[in-house]
């Protein structure tokens, strides 16, 4: 009897933080690709890549050009459960302009959240702080949002049925975001024991996006010493967080430099599992929390 070929088993992966607009090579060029309207074939090719890699869940970080909004309309055709905030909400003059919409005061922020809702957003993403200076000493750049403003944004989002995902790094800023009620911390570089214990106590999900650093340790783009110092500190925090019971989800920041779609998700999951991190509970929390629903704020 002739043996039938066995289908290749592809693992089902979670990408808890990605940007479908980006290609892992040049974010400026990626944005220019859509300057005259969403390049739908590009989006579909991204989903083909994700499907081939086994990605079944994708939580986008949003963009300013409507790419993730379009992506949500076709993701199911590729068997992908896709969530998006539509765009990043950021204070005018601070980090977030490349992928977001700005606000100057809380009244305008309320309008932006309503705009996201009208676009079919599943949650709200805020920029609570800046980027890391990979080219320098690895410090967090820019002025972070004060805790009371983050709390006000969480209240505005919750009033319209949204959980909040926060781009934030630095121990004090991470702690402020968690106390203010965000439901997930994205990146969280330079966290400390206090901020990690707060995440555990509040049930906040941490998406450490380690791939953004680990994929760039060779010194070709950024100083190797800086990247190694960030990577080592981040790994130490991940191990501590896992030990004390923080919910950790697997998201690679797919589309960031040298973090390809699909391969980023696979690499991040393998890295975290290799450290002994139980990412299943964190991934499940992301899937459950970051869909539009009526929320009760944490006490």
C-alpha cells in the first residue's frame, strides 16, 4: 500500500505586537509604499507570509495611513485573528507621529478615541514614552506622559469600551502606566523589580519584544556593546517576571528593523520558551482582553 505524504505541521503562533505596514527593512520606505493609498497587494503578501509561518493571532500596533484598518477587513481570509487600535494615540510633539494621531488636550484625545472606534479599532494604543537610543547609550528618549494623564486616557478609552496598550520603557514610566490602568506594557525596557511586581499584582500583560534588540546584536547597525547591555538587562527582567508570575505574551514588534513578519513571531516565541517562560497564559490574556468590550477599571 502506497504511503500518503504527511502534511507538514506548522505551529500556531501569536504575534502580540506587530506592524503590518512595516517590512523589517526600512520603515520610511514602508510608509511611502502607502502614500497614495493602501497598497492592498502588499498587505495580502504580508498575510501570506504570516500564514506560511503559522501565525494565527496578530495584534497590530497601528499606523497613521489606514493600513491596519484595511488589514482587519481581509485577515480572516488567511485564517488570522487580527486586532488593531487603528493608530497610536500620542501627545502632540512627542513620540508616535510616525504611526499615529496626536492630541493636544484630553478633549481632543476623547475625539481621537471616537475616531478609532469609527474605524473599527479593537483597543486603544497610547505612546506613554519614547524610544530607546540604540545608537547611543540605550537610554529612553523623549518626555514621558505623567501618570495622571495616562490614567485620564485609560478612563476615556474605557468609557468607549476599550482596553489600553501602552508603548513605554523605563522603570518609573512603566510603573506609572501600570498604576494608571493600562492592560499591557509594550517593550518595557529598563523595567525594575518594583514595576514588574506591579504588573504581577495588577494582572498587566507584558510584551517585552526582545527580538528588536536580540536580532541586532552584531554591531552592523547599532553599537554591539549597547545592544548587548540592553539585551542582558532585559533577559534578567524577563526571567524575574516569569519567576514571580507576570503574564508575558509573545510579540516581536514584527516589521521593526531586522524583525521580519512571521519569522519574528517564531523567533520571539522560541526565545521566551527557551528561557522557560510560560507564554500561553499571556498570549491568551492578550486575545481575551484586546477586543472591544465594556471594561471595569482595576482597583
